[in-house]
C-alpha cells in the first residue's frame, strides 16, 4: 500500500501507560523506520511523549477511543499534531498474537496509508459543556429515583397520598411530607396543609394520610427528602453554569429552540452533543449516521434483512427521543403528521425513529444556514400527494363497483 503520511504515530492508550509507535522514512529507498516507546499517563509522562513525537517530526497521531483514558492524552497533544480519534471496531487487528506494541504498530501502519477515519471530537468549550449537561441529566435521574423511593416509603407506611395528590412533590404534597418527617401524625392537621384546588379534597387527604408512619419510615422519609433537596440545589447550580457556558452560543440555542418540542434544557443538551459547527458533518446524512438515527442496511443475495439502527450517542438519542415524542404530540405540526403516517405502517417505535431522523436532519440544515425552523404544516403530505391520493380513491371506488368521474371543485 502507498504511504500517504510520511511521519505519523499510533498510540495504544491504557490507564497507567501509553505505548507509542512512530513510523518515519528509513534509509532505504522504500524502507520505513519504526520506533516504539512506552510512557506514563501522568502529566509529565504525556509531556515527554509530546516532546518525543516532536523530535521525530511527527505530523499525524492516531489513537483508539478507550473509555475516558484517551481524553488527557488528546488534550496534551491536540495543539501540536493532527489527531485522529478512531473507533476501535474500525481498526481491529487480524487474528493472532496480541500485545500493546503490536496494537500501536498496527494503528501507525493504518494511519500512514490513510486508512483511518477520525471520530467527531468537539472543541474544548463544547466538551466542557457536554460534561455539564451529562452531569445534570444524571442528577435529574437520581432525583427522580429518590422521589420514587419516597412514594415507595409512603406505600409501605400505608399512606395513600399519591392517590389524591397528582404530584407528591408539589406544594401540598411537599408540605405534608415535611410534616410527616417532622412527626405530625394527625390526619386532620395534615389535611389542613392543602393549598390551591386541593383545599376541596381535605376529607380525602385526611383519609389518605391516616396510616402507620413508624419511626423507621419517618427516618427513611427524612433522608430521602434531604437527598432530594441537595440534588435540587446541585441541579440549580448546574443550570446557572450551563446558562453561562452557552451564552457565547446563544444564537445556536435560539435556532434549536425554534424546533417544535425542544425547550431550553433539550436545546442545551443537543448543542453540547453535536456542537454549533456543522462543517464537521459534510451532509445531514453524516450527522444522522453518526447519531445512529438512520435506517441500517443489510442486503445479501438480493435480499434485504431487518437490522437495527445500531448504538450511537446515548445522551443525544435519549434527548432526541423525548423531543420526538413532544413534537409528535404538537398539533398542526409536520412532525405530528409524519409520526401518524409511519405509525400506521410500522408501529409507534419505528414512527418515532423516523421523527428523530427528521428532527436531526432539520437541525443540521438550520445550524448550517443560521435559519430558524419553519414548519411544513400537518397538511404537507396531503398537499404533496394530492394527485396520488385521488388516483388511489378512484381505484378503490372502481373495485367496489362504482363508476366515478372526478371534477375539480369550483
């Protein structure tokens, strides 16, 4: 194979060490010189690696995306070399003996022949924003689990607060929970804490809160409520920090929010996962393929087989799923019509995947052009397929034995 990159290096990254293989022109006409060294993954070790690569005149460096271990290596080297972060599945070595040295040599050989394709790595400010939004989502999930544990504790204490109050963490529900944790047991006193429209249900509240709140359940309830308050405080702090970090990208956030079904938090999460610069993805299809929200292909001997979309960015796909359901429920929107159109063919799960794909494709075009979203309307398919639908209904009437002549309405 022809050498495309004269001076390159392949890295095999581990938790404690990184093995580097440098390939440079040799003394022979067609020869290549190879040098292998092992460095520690401490800051001093990575700086020594950078100086060694510089000394060999390396211009391109490739490494596998190994957990989170690649990130400190990437940060130290990204300003001095052309870096390629490669999916480990794409550079799997031929079967045989496997060592760290062989791995880095194989990566270097593939790189010098131009056979590697780098993964999408956002700039540092987007990487930091991504860490914040992912942490916020994790804490929101943990808070939801704590709220479910509160409901479970109430059920074990035979208190049916959730049967009367829709949101047990609302004003009325939280007031009653705090009173229960503080030792108040009289159902009438608990019912008097009702606020708003729940004042009309004080009798039902008194009956629902008459349970067996023992000292054990009171202790458990207090711990859960304290954890919920701490998590809420952390989430509020993260919201403020994310708002500060997204201020330079306010235009991109506004563009994303113009999409039906996308609120501020979802817009911030999408921005953190795909970034504001769409030049990293040549087409909308590249972005959809990277996110794994596009149809898979598996054709053999002229037969097409069913295949899943594959595993992509789990954080982005989860947010797109929520957004797609919200957009599908938005009355009068194109995405609602798209969902119901495909739901009749393949069911709700396939239909929501189609909506996810459509939303991501639209976001690519919006961020590429800087234009806000313009909905096509829920009658888009009726307008587009008007003639085809006319022929279809004429055929159906003909099959039923009717002879019909269609004339355009005045």
